[in-house]
C-alpha cells in the first residue's frame, strides 16, 4: 500500500448548500433601511435644536405686533374688551360654553381689574420681546393673547387668529436662546464661571440632566415643525380655495377686492392700481401659483423667490386693503423658513452697510467674524461617546 492519504472534504463543502430565500433578504434589507431612517429621524429630533434664530425672530415679531395692536386700540380698549363692550360678559360665557374658549377678563366686571389686565398684557408683551425669563413669559403671552381674543372674538379683523396659534406654538420652542436678555445673562454667567470647574455630579444626576436636555430639544424641534406645517397648510389651503373660484380663474378677483369700499383705506390708491387690469390679473395668477406651490418648494432654492412673491403680496394687502395685523402675522410666520445662517449673517451685513454709509466707523482691531452660524446651545455636560449633548434652553 502506498502513502496516499484520502483528502477529507472541508466542512463548508460538506455542509449542504441551502439557497437563501429572497423574501428573507428583502425583509432584512427593508428592516435595516427602516431602522436607519428611524435613527436618522431620532437624531434630527434630539441631537440639536434647529432654527433657534428663526424662533427668536418669531418671538420678537409677534411680541412687537401684539404690543402695537394693544397700543393702537388703547383709546378703544373699553369698548372692545372692557366693561363698556356691547359683548357683555354674560354673552361671552354663553359663547365659551359653545366654543370651549375662556378668558381672564371676565373674572370681574370692575374697571380697575380690566385696567390692571390691560397693563399686564402690555408689560408681558414687552418682556416677551426682550426675552426676559422667556419660558415664563411665553406662557403668560399665550394666556394674554387667548384671553383678549376670546373676550371679543367678533370685534377684530381676523389677523389675531394666526397670532393666537403662534403664541401657543412658541410656548414649545426655545425662543429665548438667541437675541434675548436670557441669552445675554447666560453669556455673562459663562464668562464669569469659565475657569471654575463644574462640581462633580453622580451618574444618576448626569443622566437626568441629559434626559432633560434631550426632552427640551425634542419639544423645541417639534414646535418649530408644527409652526412650519401650519404655515404650509395655510398657504396650500388658501391657494386651493382660490383655484376653485371663478373670479380667480378669470383673473378678476383682485379687481373686485380693490373696489370694495370696506377694504379701501386709501380709495385713490386702490382706484389707481385697479386702472391697470392686465397687471392686476397677472398679479392674481402669480399669487395663486405661489400659494399652491409653496409647500412643494421648501426644500430647494426656489423657495426664496416664492417667499419674495408672498412678501410683496402681504405688503400689498396691508397697504391696499388695510389689514396690517394679518399681513404682519403672515410675514413673521414666513421667517421660520429662512435658515439660521441667514440670520447669523444679518449683523455682519448691517455693520458693512453702516460702515459704507458713514453712520458708524469700524472699531480698530475689531474682528468682523466669518458670518457662520455660532454654536446653538451652551454645553453643560460631558458628551456621551455616541453623540454630543446640546445646551440647555
């Protein structure tokens, strides 16, 4: 017999080859893709707060708008919301039973109580604009807007409906992290305690703080998303309703609106614009097209010319139809779609314009900055190994 050894088959070759089921591979691929997208969505929701500058613009804009509204109606406050209103508190309570609204203004018929509430509303609006204790002021501002809106729901021009919605949504956002007294106080505190080491906390306390930061970040991002969705729904529904109308399809809707005496603050200007029927018709078609297309152009650069068209439309409504509150509310709402880098670049742009016009001389040796978006939030906790923890709001 020779020294030949019979070659033993490998275990891989000996094992029977089972064909892979195509259903299993497709299921695994779909599951991995679904988990990946869910993880990306969770990271987008909780990693960092988005649109902090836009939230600050909404806070300042709606606070100023409602403050101007209260000051404008100051001579007529008693007839609209106060004891002298034809809409008596008893009628308001009957209406609340049907609509579910409520108001702190009907808790007493005393004129002194009403004057106190009105002064408190003015002070709340001012502090909300300045961003002082924004978490508390946002809640008080929402209560003020709801109370005044519900007290005389039939006696305003309708622009406060959007202000009411935005006041409620802003409670969810961290609208005081930028351009506010709260942000200034945090910067000063950080500068004073920059070299002081933070006290050592236990792992349980650190986890609680991380959970709080994650929760506030997620609530802020959800609030910003709800605001954007509300504006998209408003524009889309308004454009679709216009498409169904025969006057908008025929290009004559704006002509009729310009000739309504109820909406003619300056009749001569309205008649002058109505004297150009072709321009009026084209403007109507462009308005409808921009409103219908608005929700579909948000993720591209086409949204900027559409926003410019809508800005011109709202300015025209404010001037030609005498609805400044509604137009101002819509213009401020559109600010949520501008990126943070745009707002971060504004101060630099204003400094350049001031230097060119000679209004302000550039300080020697002062850095002008890069115009990039600064860090959104102040880190307070050591970041876990998987992701960074955003600053507190």
